[in-house]
C-alpha cells in the first residue's frame, strides 16, 4: 500500500479544508462515519465507485496518525502548562522573600 499521504489531500476550497480522498469531495470523516455506522468496505465501495479499498485504508491511517499527533500535542501542552505554573510559583516565592 502507498503511504496514506498519497491518497489524502487538504484544500481549503474543498469541503472547508477537511481531509479528502484525492480527486473527490469525500472526506476522511465521511468514510469514518460510514464505517462507524456499520457499513462494510464492500458496501462503501458499491455506494462510491470512485473509491478504492486503498482509499478506505488511507482514511483509517490518516485518522490514526491524526490521533497520535493530537495526543502528543495535548501531552506537550500539559507539560508546558505545568512548567508555567511552577515558574509563576517560583516568582511569587521570590517576591515574598524579597529576592
């Protein structure tokens, strides 16, 4: 299978910039919704003949990668927030100690 990046495109003028299967207006979210509703790959491909099984797998891979990035960013934001709180506490202590 090709890398999912080869099958997914993001264009601000198509579907409000959502990730789409290249050369279609079908979004990754659409495909995830179909799968979550219980549709099989075969049913999706029958309803949308412009898609391939590889497109469905690319949508899943894109979603997985997006989730990994979101989790990493949330963790980084948590560490930064904690660091800022610690720095503020240190500044308050220094101010009270008149240092």
